[in-house]
C-alpha cells in the first residue's frame, strides 16, 4: 500500500456568476477513512461533492484520486476510476424494478472489469448479482421488495438503492451526499452498521451530512465548511467545540447579543 | 335502471397477468399460447398479406409503400422519444440523407440497387449520427428544436450551393424491377425493426437506454458514457430513416429537396400519438390510419390539413394514451358486471 492519500483535493475554487461557492478548499482522504463534511445550508458542501465527482468543473485547483489527476474529467470517467457518489435528491430509475436499477451500473465498463461488489459479476448473471448486492444492503431477498418498482419504494430503500448503485461498480471511494436525511430513527439505526460494513470492506467514504450525531459515530475526521471556505478540520468531538464552528452554526456572540 | 346500477358494479380481472409475469405459464396450454400469439400473428400476417389483398387497386399498393416508410420513421421516433429520451424531429433529415446517398451511389458510381440500399442505410446513419453529435448534450425541447432545424438546413444548403443537382435533384435513379420486391422489402424491414427494437429494449442495453431517459446523471455516476449511448440510439433510429429514404429514392427514381420535407418529421409524431407511444407497434398502426386518411383527403387540397389537425386534436384530448395502449389494456382485462 502506498502512503499517498487516496484522494487529494488541492485548493479548489468555484464561482457561480459572482457567488464564490467554493474558495480554496483542500482535503485529503486516506484509504479506509470515513471523512465527514458538515456546514450550514449553502456552505458549499454539495458543490464540493460535485466538483470532486466531476458534475461541476472547478475553476481552479486540483483533484487527485489514486494517482490520477481527475480535475475537470467527465463524471463517467471519474466513476470508471472507482470514485462514485450518491445524490442528495435520490435518482433511481423510477420506471424499473429495484433490482433492475442495478443492471445499469453492472453494465458499465468498470463493473464488467471488476465484476461489481466482491466480484460476483464475473460468476453470475447480472440479475443474480444485482439481487446479491441488494440483499447485502438490506433488501430482503425472499420478499417482494427487490422486485418492486423503484417509484413505489419508501425513502429508506431508495437511499439504500443509491448506495447499492455505487457498490455495483466496486468503488474505492463513495461520496455520500446526505444518506441519512429524510430517514426515520429506525431506518437510520439500520443504516449505520451498513456504512461500517462498507468501511470494513475497505471502501473509503466521504459523508456529507446534517445528522451530526450519526456522523460523529462513524467518522474519524470532520471538515467544516462555511461560505465556501474550510473553517475547521479535525476529530469530530473537538471540532464542534471550536469558536468558528459554533459561530457558523449559531452566529457570532456579538450578533446574538444584538438580538437580545 | 337506477336501482340496477346501485346493485352492481363493474369488475375488472387482469387476465394478462399470468401470461405477462412469467414465460413459463404461457406454454402451459394451447389457449394461453394462442392468447399470446394471436394479436402478434394478426399484425405480422396482416402486413405480409396486405400487398396481395391490395392487388386489385395498384394505387393503394403504392400508398402501402409510403405507409411503410412513414412507419419506419414513426418507429424510430417512438424508440428515440420513449426509450432514449431524445425527442427528435429530424425524420426529414434521415429520409433526405438516405435518399441522396442512395441516389448518388447509384448515379455516380453505377452501383446496383441492392448494394445502394444497405450502404445508404449504414453510411447515411453514420452521417446523421456525426451531424447530431454536437447536439447530444441537449435535452427535451431544445434537442427537438435543433433536430427540426437539420432538414431545413440541409435543403437550403443544397439549394444555395447548387450541389447534388441543386433544386432539380438527382434524376434517373434506378427503379425496382418489380413492385413486389419493393413492398416486401419495406414490409419485412418494418417487421424486423419492430421485432429487433422490442427485443433490444428488454435486454441490458435497453435498460441503459431507459436509464439515460429516466435520469442521465445517475447513469453518468455509474461510469457509463451517456453520449456514446445517445449516439448509438441516434444511429439505430436514423438507420431506419435512411433505409426508408434510400428505398424512397428508388421508388420515385429521383432524389430531391422535397425528401427533406417537414412531412417526414411531423407525420411520424402524429402517428405515434395516435397509435400509442412506447409500444413500437402503435406507431405502425398510427401510420396505417393516418397515411390512408391523408390520401383519401387529397382531393380536398389544403383542407385535409384541417381534417388532419382535428383528428389529432381529438386523439390528444380524448385518447392521449393512443390506440395500442388502450387496445392492449382492453385485451388483457375481462370486464363484467357483478351484483353486490
């Protein structure tokens, strides 16, 4: 194993019109890490995810993944290198049954090379591998759930389906854009061990989250964004004690005093 | 009567479910097999028998050829719009490119007719794909607008530069040795297109196509190059159109500017609306209705456009799902009154 980090984001910036959505953000993800990205609404979390995964081309800076300079690549090429993402607004193929949703990623060049999660695609047909992946991710195999239309699945399953779609590529890094949002407490409770299982499989994760309690249980390192700048980075419990972070979430003391 | 209605209700039983869910049940009895096969056989045998049935009326035999060409375009429109998610109004362009390629090969290089048609199909489709390539990132109505522009553009370019015979077109292209060959070539092409596309959309490639239609972002995130698949879709669709165009130029023994006409872009859409989008057979049925209607109304001159518009409006307002979707639903369901 090389000592180089799996993903290096080096000072990337992005402006939309006059708005600086991201300015000079850097981060590193090592193999096996779960890195959290938090920040108030509009702080540039999703733009950061989009710039890494190629859906937005950063104006400046570099993204290096696994030794490849992937800055400005097309999303499908980045995914082909093993960096996939989920979407905050779930994007299943609504007109297909759940397990058929996985046929599409399993049909991609990368999945044909790697065989999908755990390489099952090299042994079985795509339908079987799709059902295998869904079973691992919490779709009960003997039930009718994997065969239901994606349009009729509840949010919890759709979030899992998003993750399953990533796993079908046998990725090295998954960027999860708010996988916990919109889930009930029990759904979240069953999602946590799933993420831990992925980490044990050797998959690194970047988790963009608003659910801080769940995130802190999982991640060993957290990055805080505000107004497109990285304001803090460090161990979860310590980061929240920092003055800058508190100000970002609750406003500065002077501001608060003005209202009082 | 009122009492009657109170005491009974309409019960719907989906008889198709058994047959549609698993192929296994379909072969369990002759009744089931015939239930599955009958409508398909009607379509295939009906189309194959049409030239023989129309033998006494040669004029309508000619119309049948035109129906088939429009059907090919309508199938390609339906495939692109409902399975790849590209609403292409470029039907006129496909026909024109196919017609010109076939005519040029035939006139300039003296290539016989049974080589020009397949070559025009492949080369024409390649030309269409390359021309459409820059527009593939566009979606929805923007793609439709650009694709509508191509037939107009091509006709004006040929006119202005006075190439390929200019406004006169290319005259003196070889005709078919017999109308039978011409008609059966077209009918078999329509059947093959329907069969091939209906098979393909259920294969894994077809799922990728429908993924591109449903949401292309997720397909990108799955490591699949969507431009490649959109281009493949355009290639398949335009090869149908170019085939039709090549045959058309040999039927008329002429390739000219009117083969870039808007009719070829618009009528397939109308046929798809009437026949039922997303069924791939519906568009053929739509053409079987629309093209003869427009032939019958030929005597009324421009008034036929009005009749045409009324028919289309009625369909969109009252049966927007189309004939094929409606018919297959009725076919697959029993309806009966039961007393409560």
